[in-house]
């Protein structure tokens, strides 16, 4: 398990070797994960996986892919900022707007 997970590394999966069991052993995807951009590498072939199909939503879940010895899962980080980063930027911009207004009022 590589990429944007809690504990990247090599794992011997206990129980049924599925995508979700591997993710669980690796500490799960981090909050800023690109859920649609996960890659499964099996026998040098890459397949794109959408984790949303297995982790989110309601109703019937899609069947999970089984993993085989030597398979690699690459969980990508989202290119977009996380909600926490957006909140920090918004706070900085709001502070700058307040300072600008106060400075413009001083010149009148």
C-alpha cells in the first residue's frame, strides 16, 4: 500500500484479501485523498479504482476487487486543497479584507 494512507508499507493481509481489508491495515485513506484516482497494479497492469464506490454512499456496495500476492495499491493525494486548508486561506483573506477596509476608512 503506497501513497496517501495512514501507514504506507507492505502488508500480509489477514483474512479475505480485498481492497478494503488492505486499506484498513494501512490505516485507511487520509482526508485529502483523491478517492477517484486510486491505482491497482497487478502483474504490471494498472487499473484505476474509484474508492467512492466502496467507501461512500448508500445502498448496495460494488463488489471489492480481490488482491493477490505482489499486488500494489497506490492511493493518490487530491490536487485540491483540503477543507482545513481552504478554511485557513479563507480566514487569511477575511483578515486582509478587514484590514483593507479599516485602512481605507482612515484616509477619509
